């Protein structure tokens, strides 16, 4: 009897900081510690999605990086291991990939980091997936099983979220996570020069059909009685009409959730009301600087970010007054002459928002 083809999926989870100055200036800002703890406890939605696209005759296992570090033999017997990593965890991913290849296991790397530096990843992997993984995953597996694995895979065109499969939430042990993830949109209508998120995978902004999002929420409820959900979007609700349809449907699911979006939601009280009624418990909004200096050109389409700076503090307070728990996140673009001043302004502004957030947050239920 032929042994099944075995595939291990490894997520390099957690937060790493390589820059001592960043540690000193940024990681003590209110909200960062709690957010880093959350990120460290998120499963890889991309790997769960690829698992759903894997043929049924393939034997699958899902692993967090800590599992492999604590039990180096966990991947023994795998024919292929797929690793996804962010840049902060790349060195650990490379070490693991090298160890696996030395043991004769085929390694495929993909994700945002691999898309950004495929040549570097290729030094540690048998194959690198560039861009979205869904369109090429079947070819990767088929080629690997035939011993014909290519060195690079890149999707032609872009993946339609209407074709997204149900992620394999059943591979997870829910109690070890503090929230599970659902993607409602991919990409972003803005094009910020520093962004290393899904706009590196797809140039547009697409949304998943409401019925698919609700089906995924219900699947999570099937494995976790009272889940907290994180919408794994870079900019939720950019398409207002579709966003409001989703929120109206989500209201009946009685779940609590987190998401990320831009500060423009402050101008749409109806949207914020729907978010609150649909179970929103926290919003993260990206703000690049407390001052206009150096903001010109950050957003390459229309300088949208620069035009928002003067309204940042007022907008966040308005959102907090209607929604409650809002976490503004600053990715400061420093100018040499003003970096300490701007860092101090960011810290003071963050502390004021923290006070307002605590005052506005609803009681824990």
C-alpha cells in the first residue's frame, strides 16, 4: 500500500524586534504591548486557506513555530513543508528551512516576506511562491509529488475572493488562541510607500461576498463556542455599501471582533453605529505621524494621508466617542532634525487617546 503524501504547514508566529532604537522609542506606546500579544496568538489564515485547497489524499498537519521549536521531530515524516513568515521572523524561518532540507524534506516558502525578497528565500527553500498562493498551490503540490518542483511560482492574474474556500479551522486547537481570523477584503485603495501588506500581493482592492464571510464566522462558532474574531484585512470597510451589508448580516451572529481600517470612518456615523451593533470591540487605525512634516508623498495615489493629518486627533476622538475601544497606530517617518520631537508628540498624543479610549470603552461582557 502506498504511503500518503504528507505536508506540514508551519506558521512563524509572534513579534520580533531587531532595532534597539525602535524598542526604546516605540514599543512602550500604549496599546503596542497588548497588540503584540494578540499577534503572537493568531493562527495563519493563509496556511489554513491553502489547507482547504489541498487534495483529500494528502495528509496535512498544521504547526506554529513554537510547536516545532519545542518538538523538533514534529515534522519528521513530512514529504513537504510549507513555511510562511513575516520579515521579523525570517531568520528563524531560514534556520528551520535549512534544518528540514538537511533532513531531506522539501521546503516551500511563501507569503509577504517571500514575495518581497524571493532571491533571499530561494537560498533556503526548494521553491518560492511569489504573490498570492491560492492560484498556484495545486501546481506546487502536483509538481512536488511528481518530483518536478519548479524553483519559482507566481500567479497569473489575481485571486477572486468569491472563489475563496472555507479555511480549515478544524486543524486548529482553538483554546490556544485568543482570537481566530476571517478575511473580508484583500488589498487597499491607498498606495502607501512603506506598506508591506497585501498590496504587495494584489494591486487592487477586493471584497469577499457577504455570505462567504458569514459562513466562515459560523464555522468558527462551530469549533469555538464564544469566539473573538479578527478580520484579517488591511483596510476593512473601504467599500462602504458592501461594508454596511456585511455589518447588517454580522449583527445577527452575536460575535465580538477586531479590525483595521483607515481614519475616514470618522466621517460616516452610520457605519460606526453598524460596527458597534455588529459586535466591534476594537479598531486599529494606522496614522503615520503627529505632524505634517515629511508626510508628503507617503500615499502615492493622491497624497490622501497628508490631507488627513490635521484631523487625526479630532477624528480618533469622534470614533472613540461613538465606538469605544480604538487603537491608533503610528508608523513614524522621522526627519533627522525632528525625530525626538515627533516621537514625543506621538507618545503624548497616544497617551491622550489612551485616556479617552479607557473612558469610552464599554464594560467587558
